[in-house]
C-alpha cells in the first residue's frame, strides 16, 4: 500500500524502484550501502527525494554505458 499524502518532490519506495528499474529489495540495498537516503515517510513506507533518485539513475546509466 502506497502513501497517499506524499510531499511534493518525493517518491515512494515503489516509485523509486520503478524509476531505477530494480525491485524493492534493491532499493533497500541502496539505502543500506549509503547510495540512497530516505527523506521522509515512515520506517515501513519511506520516501525518497526525486533529485536523489534522478542523480542515482544517471550514475547507474553512466556506469552501464561505460
């Protein structure tokens, strides 16, 4: 279940996973490794900043292209 009252400029974990082309476990691993920071929500329904997700997606695409 996704949060309906999400702040502008943030994504849910599901939306973040879709943007990065990974699963929810992949999002949790990125947080655990310090590559992505939670920016709100709750422990069970975290939010991630759109800018952080876009930056990470660009880095992943650049690494994939290299």
